[in-house]
């Protein structure tokens, strides 16, 4: 969840009494970043949310002193997914480091502003820790969505690990992901599922990159009942393995 256009805005803090002589201001930087991407299909934890079609994505973040807020959105396939044509995520948290360990903790709201009747939005707190192990960057994270109406009165627990390795003296990096879901957000009969991906990215410059990944998850095909009564119900596999291509820019 989480690609960047950066600019700095200076915020001035004055030290001492208002009666004291003027002193140099302490500058506190607000860092802004933006990202955009075109993906051959939108996969969330291995689940297809764009009906196998191209999705347009992008977001904006602001951070200061470790604290951050941001928003990110993606187009969806409203015919299969049923959440409308747009996902909008809003999140806030704190990220920092202690020695060789980095950490991130926050809360994220998944919003579907043009979904049909019903309750689809939900909130999910998250946390992760990361470290550099030899040439690899390793992250372990968890996310927990408590019981909510949009989750059919159930909860959802997710744990994952990400590994990324840059190939020395090249613009190429490779990455791997493995996740495990226990709760409402699966397409399995027992409410548990593994998801995975293996990919590579090539930096085309300071802000543009292209990537390709093999993505999948455990699950069973689902019966889709179209809104148009003239179209018969059909089976759709949201978690079939797929090769996903990405063109992204961050600044």
C-alpha cells in the first residue's frame, strides 16, 4: 500500500520568549509525495479487483517528523467485484527506525464511494517491522480488521512477509511476497487462504519504473449474479494465478 513526487514546504518554529531577541527559526519540513501507475490488472492480496482488466491507480502522501497521512485510489471492475468502479484508501500512521530495525504503524480506511446499496467501507489497523539482511530488505507485517457490518459482522486477520533484493550495478530489483488471511476476506470455504507473488522491476530513470509479477491466491470460483436480469449468472475466479505488468511513476 504504499511511491512518491516530492516537494518540501518549510514550517517555522520560534524558540524562546516573545520578549527575547529574534533567533534563527527551526525549520520543520513537510514532505509531499505522489505516485501513479497503470497495471494490467489490480490484485489485492492476490485477489483480482479489476475483472482482469487494466486499472489506473495513484496517490498522494504528506509526512512530517515520522507522522504521515495519505490517500490512494484505484479503478475497479464494478460488474464482477460489486464495490462500484472506484476504491479510495485513506490512511495515517507513524514510521521510524531504531538501529537497523524500521517500523510502521497506522490505520487504513478502505472506501468505495460509488458502490451500490449496502455497507462496503471498512477500517483496518496495521503494523510492520523491517530490516536489511545482507543484500535483502525484509519486512514482516500484520493487519487486522475488527468486526464490521461491511465484513458481514466478522473480522479479518492478515500476516505477510516481503523480501526485496536489488541486483548490484543494475537498475533491476526482484521481490517476493507471501501472505496469509484468516477471516472474511477470502474465497475459500474455511475462511483461510495463502497469497503470493514473485516479481521484478526495472528503473527507467529517477521516477519511472516498469515491473512484472506472477501473482495468485488460494480460493474457489464464485457465482456472479449480474444486475442485468437478461444476463445469466456465471462463475468467476477472483484468485486464479496471473502475470501482472506495471508502469509506475513516483515524484
